[in-house]
C-alpha cells in the first residue's frame, strides 16, 4: 500500500510538472537559454544538458533546444551536448514509465495492446534503433511508451544515443548556421547549403531505412518494420476513437 501511494504521488507530481511546463513553454527560447549559459560560466554545458533532460521528461519540444545547442556551442560540441542531454532525458522518462506504471499496464494489457507490446519486446534494441532513425511518433512520447515494455535498459540507452546522432547533428548544424546568418559570419552560403543538405539526408533517411529493411529476395518487411506499422496503425485507431 505504501509503495502504491508513493507511486501515485510521484505520478501526480509528474503530471503537474508537465502541465506547468506546457503552460509556460513559450518562455523557453534561445534568448533565455543564452542568458542562462552566460551566467553559468564553466558549468554551462552541464546546465544545458540538465535543461534538455528535464525538458524531455516534461514533454517540452526538443527541436528548440537542439537548434539552440548548435547555435550556442557550435556544430560539434552542440551535437554532443544535445545528444547527451536528449539521451539522459529519454532514459529518465523510460525509467519513470517503467517503475511507475509498467506493472499496472502489464496487468491490464490484453488483445491488440498485449500483442503490440510483445512484438516490441521481441524486436528489442532493433525496434528502438528503427524508431529513433524513423520516428513513428514524437520523441517525448516514445520515451515513455518504451518504458512500458521489458526492453533492456542498456539496449535502449545505446540504441537511442547512436541512432539519434544523424538528426541531432543535422539540427545542431542548422542552429549553428542560423546563428552565423544572423551574425554575418564567413562562408555563410556554404554553411547554409550544407545545413540544407543535412536536413535533406535526414528527411530521406526513413525511405532509405525502409528500403534496406526489406528482404531483397522476396521484398518482405522485417519484424521491426511490421512492429512499427502496427504501432502507427494502433496510434491512428486511438486517435479515431
């Protein structure tokens, strides 16, 4: 009973925190972050990664922070700080879902939901990798959803960190290029073109991954791709309901 009350209390705190964060999300922009970074001094990278991690837990959009990371720290360090902060936040959300509600969901899951969870667990890290490269639904929600499964934490963490690298670098460089455009830096045209090329690669990546995941002999889908398709169909059905 005490354990259940603690879980309910923590869940309520999380819900309130998410509600407050969403209500004030407009106040989180690059100008505010730049002020915090300047005040933090040598602790600026740690502060930025902590903010990113908390934002992921509270369901705040990561795209703003990723662009800000590239603008404030440059494409290389920005990518590292963005990727690390995003992975920490994703792991925290994963653990929160696992230890607060996964048992409750497992006891009540049945039918299509049970089949879906079993399919995801069977694919394991491959499902995590595929959805990070080819997002099926928003990054923040995916973190919590995967926490409801029994995927190993180490597999989840490594697949998340490695497979979010392409998009993290692309958006970090875009933020850096935007900052250079505002400041009138040298080689502006080349930087903007390179940023656009990176975005094109990221946009094309889902189609490329889907093609590579098909059996070249018979053209069938992989288990991971079928699992992703089931997740997408289930999500669409829920929206209709």
